[in-house]
C-alpha cells in the first residue's frame, strides 16, 4: 500500500541546506537531506545567493519543488540552496511613498536602498466581521463611467477589454483624475505589462506632483512567471499597511490582473499540474480569490481598487474573465466595435454596470437617466440590422427618433482625455456628474436637436457644443452679411 511520505518540517528557523537536483525553466527541485523547510519559505541559491526560489510543493520526504522569482541562468544541478527561514518579505511604512519597487520590495528607481519594517507578502484576508461596505461613489470625471458604471469607494472595479482597446489609457486617465484630488495613498501595481508604460507613468506622476503620495510596484512582462505571480501580493501587502496601521484610504490600481492569472497558469504548467478548462490552471479560482479577497475595506481604512483585465480573443466567457467579474462591484467593458468607430473611451454601455447603480445609492435622477440612456442605446442596437438591410427611411417615426437620440448619446459619451492630449491634439476634459446628467437629459428630451452629431463628439459638458454651435452660426451670419 502506498503511504504518504512522512515529512519533517522545520518549525523554527534553521538554516536548512539543500541541493538543486532538477531545473526546468523557472521550476527548481531541491533536495534537503535533513529537515525540509516549510512551504512558501524563500530559498536562495547561486554563488551570491542571487537566485530566489519559493517552495510550493513537496515531491517526497526530502524533495521540495519551488518556483524561481528571478531568472535561473547560471544555476546548475548540485548547487547549494539555503533556506532563508521566512517567506518573501516586502518593506512597509510611510517612507515607501514616492518610490518604485520590484517584487522583492527592492527600490528600482535608483534613489537608494530603504531601511525599516518588512512584512511577509502572504497575508490573510480580513475576517468577515471586520469588513465594512459603504455606499460612497468615487467620481472619476469620465462621463461614460460615472453615468453607467459608477465606482464604489472601498470596493473593486474592473476595466475589461481585448488587446489595444484602451485599458491602459483609461486606467492612466483615472489615475490622473482621481489621484490629484484623493486624500489617501495611491498604489500602482504593474503586472506583466510593458516596462515602458510603467516608466512613462512614473515620469508623468512625478511631473504632475502626485508621486509623493504614490507607491509603484512592478513585475513586468520581462520578469519570470514567479515574479509576476507574486508582485500583486507585494503591492497588496503595502496597501494593507496603509489601511491597517496608518489608517488611511488606499487607491490600488492594477494593470493587468489577467497577467497574474497567466503567470499562475505558467507556474502551474511548469509544476506539472494538469490543465483545466481552456488550458488554465485547476487552481485559478483559488489563486484569484486569495488575491482579490484581501482587497477589502475595514473600519480603519478602505482599499479602493481599479483593475485592468485583458480579455483573450475578446471573449467575455473566458474563464479568467468570468472569475474576475465575480469579484468586482463595477465592471467597465471596453468594446472593439466602438474603438473601430473612434468612440473613445470605448465603454460598452450595455455590458458595463455597477452594483451602485440603484436609486437608493445614486439617487432617482441619476438612475432614471442611466436607464433611459441604456434603453435608447439598446433599442438602437436592435434597429441596426433593419437599418443595414432596408435603410433608415423604412423605420417608423418613433424608431427614427430613437436612432437620432442614440447616435447623439453615443457621441456625447466620448470624451477627450488628458492622457491622449499629446497625440489627439484635443485638450483633456473632466466632467462632473451633474454636467453628464444634464447633457444626457438634454439629448433624451430632444433639446439638442439643433446640434449636429459631430458637435457632440469629443467634448466635455454639453454647453461646449451649444457654445460652439452659436459661434458657428454667428460666423455664418457674418459671412453672409459680407
Ligand atoms: N481614450 C482614447 N482616446 C484616443 N485614443 C485612444 C484612447 N484609448 C485608447 N486609444 C488608442 O488605443 C491605443 C491602445 O490603447 P491602450 O494601450 O490603452 O490599450 P490596452 O487595452 O491597454 O492594450 P493592451 O491589451 O495591449 O495592453 C492607444 O495607443 C491609443 O492610440
Ligand atoms: Mg495595456
């Protein structure tokens, strides 16, 4: 009969020493002849102990399989491995503000090393009785989001979209709009995305003078899967310090959570686990929940999180997207069709939504306007096939009216961004919720019928279109007079 191996595990720190017996990419098997270190301990290997390995599973009584958090180049079979006696630790404290770190909590901004407290990145989620929920709305100044998918302060929101539909632009714009007015701390976590984008964001935040209230943590696409898999936890550990010890509100921005899932899938494959649905790791739901469940609010402080989520092949039923959806209280879905029409931000009004969008939270007026906008756009969507086959003329008068309003609403919900100012040439605009509601009401009540569709495209509040229209009319009258 097969028996599970009796494993003797070191309970207090002992510098267990082992030897590398196998290396497969980022996966390293280490043999310990005496005591075996507990799982999730950080092991170090290499001539300068520069290779970090996290123990993930026991293969036998003396064999531990771990994932390297650094590149494994130069590591050979037989190399000495030492147990550091603890799991991966990252620095915590006020002095982190204004700095940029990697997964180990080592500064990568060239401003010198840090001293001070450290904490393991394997924290526990807050128990149920300590959690709090609120009904405060975090205003972003972006029309489509504030109207159709308002963000909840102290909760999680996702920006879902396929490749190149504007997730990074939108998250950067939100940082621009929210961080300067936010009295808490902001933490940006880059997971598996371009290093260039991280560097640009760092520079922009510095130029905008908000870096002193921000911590940045990066595990980008050039890093090993182990690093991308753990960098989210590192950022979250820092966020938890600000919430629990400093009693401050935290804004946690993540780009991109899908890369965390993808790194988990890579790790799982390398570890030899059988893949599950669509090739993802069987532990997808658990891994994601471990990270997402730690992002919550307590009586001491709130963590509000905005996360970009890449959708493979634009398929919203992809397991990674489905699992992420279920953790979030607001989902902003970006559509490729809208980007092809130049309707930026490409927020899909029918797929995006928020748990906050109820009359008791946002108020009767906001709720009714949002419902009317959705209804008009949904009816327009249904009429599109008829228009394509038979033409607009075949529609009944009331249907034509719907099309007329919907096309104006679609254009009014576009917005020039500060982030895209350099290449679009249009100055960025922030719009208050009241201005957004007023504009939508005017279009729904046909008060903008004198305005062309184009006049509502890429503007802020609706008055801008009216003002421009009046100026143009005055100019035309002048030209006729001459
Ligand atoms: N609001 C916007 N206004 C104008 N152009 C935009 C806007 N959003 C996105 N774009 C255009 O789309 C391009 C891709 O945007 P972005 O990098 O944000 O996509 P992404 O969804 O993050 O892509 P990836 O999945 O590759 O990370 C931008 O470089 C820009 O040209
Ligand atoms: Mg991106």
